[in-house]
C-alpha cells in the first residue's frame, strides 16, 4: 500500500455557519460539516471514495 499526502482546504462559511472542505487535487471532491471535526471526517470519507473510483 502506498501512502500519499493530499492537501485539503477548509473554510468556514460565515453566512450559513458551517465548514466547507475540499481537496483541490481531486476534482469534485468536496463536502461540508457543522463543525471542523465533522468536515474533516467527511472529507476523509469523500477522498477515499474518489480514490476508489480512479
């Protein structure tokens, strides 16, 4: 199994009070969460799904 570091970007949406997470190196790989922890958990799951489809 190969280990690779992937950068993610997380921003807080002040208007709707949630966190948006995306992985710029994987098109269409983004999610959101009510907390920073939830956004991190969600983006890890989405990254796994995106990589499985490659």
